[in-house]
C-alpha cells in the first residue's frame, strides 16, 4: 500500500481529513464544498513530487499545507469559480441560445 493510502486509510469525510491535520474550518464551507476540497487536495498531492518516499512524519508535514490551501481555495470562492471538476470546466464554454434563435430554426407552419 502506498504511504498516502496508509496515512488516510479509513477516512470517509472531508471533516476527518481536516481534523486529522488540525485545520480549523467552518462547517458551512465544508457542507457546500466537501467534494471540491478533497478533489483539489488530490490535485495538489499529484503535483507534489516525492510524497511516496516520505515517512509518516514528513508526509504529514507535507500534506497539511496542501489541505489547508485546498480548503482556503473555497472559503472566498465557489465550486463554479474554482472549476475543480470537469463538468464545471466544460460548462465554461457552453453557449446560450435565445428563444428567438430556436424559433428561427423551426419549420414554417
């Protein structure tokens, strides 16, 4: 098992991650953004080289600021603005179509 998986084994909520690292948080922020916070944390972990070679103490020290940063990303922002998940990134390029444009496309009666 990789060191990160061992460290986080058994965690099932964003609150458990935040409590494990003793990160103060506002419940209302976590309630709205829990999956986004954890996904952003995962992104930060993937961008950090050498985590697999660290012992548990070093791993804890390296992960705490990453989770703190992931949580902070959503304190003053939103999931829509942060675009952590593909569905939000894809929606950015979506075009709107007016009712008039739709009507113009309908066959004449």
